[in-house]
């Protein structure tokens, strides 16, 4: 029996809303250490804890994410294929510097591929997928004023996977996965390094509209919401190109400034 003085936390954990028993089992399985190592490294890339342009040894990365050699090597191989890291035979690993001009062009690619995925998700999603979307929508709506950029990125990562799963077209996953990482990092830089006081309400509201449209199979509304999201990210580039410290895009520039 629950104690009478026990209080329910205000913010419902997103794990409880998005992790099905199958997902929880997958996270515990040693067969998926590669995926978990990838997630741990990807999160640090998004938050720029692994600074763009920095060099590090494979052993340093293993110690940082607390995974063994094999899963970290596998994760690095994927990240290198995604152009997010570079493996130098004699110098170790390098986090790829951020090229804002290139990434702005890639945003156009994301827009087109995302439209394809969102259309499929709206047309083909199962009742289970739609139920998960509605759960996530309620979570975002009920906690709209409290969500931090860290929590939002966790939700956004799982939402991206949910839409891909609902679309049921694995061919596009390898294209969208690195694009999602790239633009989560753009959002992180915008909200923490340039406009730290900028509200998350705009991006939350766009995601709410997207979730509602896909879950209710309103295809054209879903595509319009996806386009609005891309336009919002594009507007971040105007600010970053004008205001961000270049050393945050390539930490090697610190060396030249100090020389």
C-alpha cells in the first residue's frame, strides 16, 4: 500500500512514456552495447562535450562513455560513416568541425527526406505507433513550460526513431540519423551558446502539431508541420552565422587565436 505522504513527481519521466518492455529489454541486452555506446557518444557530440575539431584517442573515448573497445570501435565506425568523426591513422580520432554553410545545405536534404518519412508515417503507422505518439504529445503538452533543452533532445531523439519506425522504410534511416544529430547540435548551440534565453516553446509547439497530425493521419497537415520545423531550424543559422564564436565550431581555432 502506498504511503499517504508520498508525492507524485510533477514531471513524468519520458522513459516511462516511450520505453516499451521490448525497448527496455533491448537496452539491457549485451548484444546492443554497440547501440548504447553510439547513443552515449552521439549525446556528447550534440552537447559539444566532444568539441568540434578536437582530437582524442580511442582509449579516451572508451573511458569517457564507459564502454569497452569493441562497441566503441563499432560506434566510431558508424559516426565516421556519418561524417561526424574522422579516424586518422596516426593522430587518433577527430570530431569533425562544424561547417555552417554545408550544414545549411544539408538542411534542404533533411527537409525532402523528412517529408517522405512523415508522409509514410501518417499513412502507414500502426495503432501502437499512434498510441506512443499521443503519449508523447501529452507529455510535451503537459510539461511544455518546464522542459529543458536536455530533456527536449531526449524526447526529440526518440520521436525521430518513432517516426522512422512508423514509416517502416529502413532504407532512409542511414540518411536521416546523422542529419538528426547534426541539427540537434545546431539547436543546442543556438539555445545554450548564442540565445541562452531563447524559449523552447516554438519548437515544442511545432512538434506538438507534427505529432497530432501524424497520429491522426492528417497527411498534408503533417507535411506542413514538418516544413515549419525545418524553417525554424533554418532561422537559427541566420543567428549562428552572425553571432557564434568561431572557436565553438572548430576548437582548433583557439590555438591560432592564442598564438
